[in-house]
């Protein structure tokens, strides 16, 4: 009863029993439906795949993990969600990585703030949930996912990589500066600059000097939300700080070009980016 009463007070953080999201959403988020006819569905043949629970500082969060059904331990890839949470597309990306021999795990990083899968409007998703998620919480939950992978006995966390898309693309840069054990990161169209605030004190451009791992950035030249000028600024910062990194800009390509379930999908760019990602992980020891 005490927890329930506290939850009614303004400014009180959720407790162990007050996580808003305790299981993963089924299918695709309402905001992205109807899904495109080009939507890719990767089967689970030869895989172990499904929902797991990850212990975090204040309770547990749900996550999707996929890995080969036999063998191991496997190199670990953290998969960081788009703004739509861990819905079917993110789960499918985990299965694709598992088909390449990885243990891929995607924790639901909005678990305390809200369930975006039932919201139809992107601005509502941002204002009600996404903008309220602290970077510190996200980085801590990703640390917990790494610890879970190691404890499972199936994850070789000395071979740790991270990839993320849209909202998660920004997190790739942040986590690569946060965790010295990351071997390589691949950021798909994540924002690079921004105004700092209490929950988001630094952005990727502010953390270049702190990067522990080589990061590959995959961006669209026609992304209306991420100006090419900011991408060029990041490229310059990597060079000035003597950091190993590469940013690919696909001309005339929109944001979300890997999202095969949306109209923004560009098959040729998505396939090229996926090949570059796998090669990047292999080159820097995540294989």
C-alpha cells in the first residue's frame, strides 16, 4: 500500500512494483501501422529466441534476446530500440543478428516511463514517454543487460558490440563513451547534437574525446531531422580527437532507411548498411 500511495505524489520515481512496462509489446507499435508490404520477418529456425527478464538496480525489465540454439558462448550485441520501443521490428533485428552467430539482446528501456506501443501519435510518444527517459537510466540498464548476458553463460562479453536505430542510434554513441568494454558500435541515424537538459546532459558531439570504441555511423543525406552539417561536424570531431570512426552518408536517403516496415525503407541502403555493420563488428573484435 505504501508504494501505491507514494506513486500518487508528484516527482516520486517508480518503485520495484511500479514499472509501467513489465512485458514486451506484441507485434508492431500502433504509431507505425499499417506496416509495409516489404516488412521482413526472420524465422527462429536454429535459434533460441524470446522474452527474458533482466535484473536492474530497482527491479527488472523485459528484453528480447535471440542467439544460436547450439554452441556458445557467443559474441554479444546490445540492440537499442527506436522511439517505438522493443516492438516486432527490433525483435526481428535481434533474430537477424543471431543468424550471424551473435547473442543479441534488446532491453525495453522505457520500462519505468511508459508503454509507447499503444500510442498512435509520435509527438505524444515523445512528450509522454521518450523525453522523460534519463540517459543515466538507459546506460545503467544497458550495463545490466551486459551483466545478464555474462551471467547466462551464453554471452562472451569480452566481445561486446552495440547497435541502435533512431533514438537508439544516439545511445550507441553515448554508451561507447560510457563502457570501456565495448569493442565496436554501429549507430543508425541517431542525433548527434542537441541542447543539454537535466535528463540529457550531453550529446554525442560532446563525448567524442571519451569514446572507448570505434563507431560506425550510418546516416541519410535527406534526413529532415538530422542535418548533414551536424554529421560533418561529428566527422571533423572524430578526426580532431584522433578517434577511430567512420560515418557513411547515403545521398538522397531519408531517416529510418533500415525500417523495412515503414515507407522510409530503402532496401539497397539498408542491405549495404547491414553488411557494413557486420564487417565493422568483425574488424574490431566482435565476432
